């Protein structure tokens, strides 16, 4: 379970740069969101927690586990802070999630010196 003190992350903690605000994010309807999410959470398209594999969505909004949840996810042309994903997901799952998220090139990892 997520402690309330950890729930204060925002979009800007995850995304450092967006090429086009119209394409950077999209709202996704998840019929059954199985886990509570926050900016930096990674889930699978079925609404369950990401553990491994290529099915990964980077969440950019807060939502409690719920039916019929509309969440904001990263779409394309965004640079992300990997340390935020790792802080939310843990080192091992976070590293796998970042690899999956960046495989297509739509989402890229911001270099620490390019902030």
C-alpha cells in the first residue's frame, strides 16, 4: 500500500521535456485498475501492476484502484526521469519498466546533465 506522504509526486517529477503537449499524453480508460497509481507508476494495459515484459504504460496521474478509471499515460515525444520510475517501482522492476517504455523511441530517458 502507498503511504500518503509518497503520493505527492507530480507530472513534472516524471516528465522533463515534451516535444508537443497534444501528443505527449493521452487519457486511457482502464475498465479495472487493480492498483493505486501515481505519476511514475508503470502498469500493464489490463490495469495490473507492471512486473516484466513489453506491455508497459507510464502513468502520469493519481488514481485509486477502481472500476472504469480514466488515467493519464505518457504517449510520445517525452523525456522522463528514470529515478522517479525507480523510486515508485523499485530498482529491478523500474529498470525493466524503463527498458520497455523506451523500446519504441516514443519515450526517452532524460540525461542527468540535460535538465
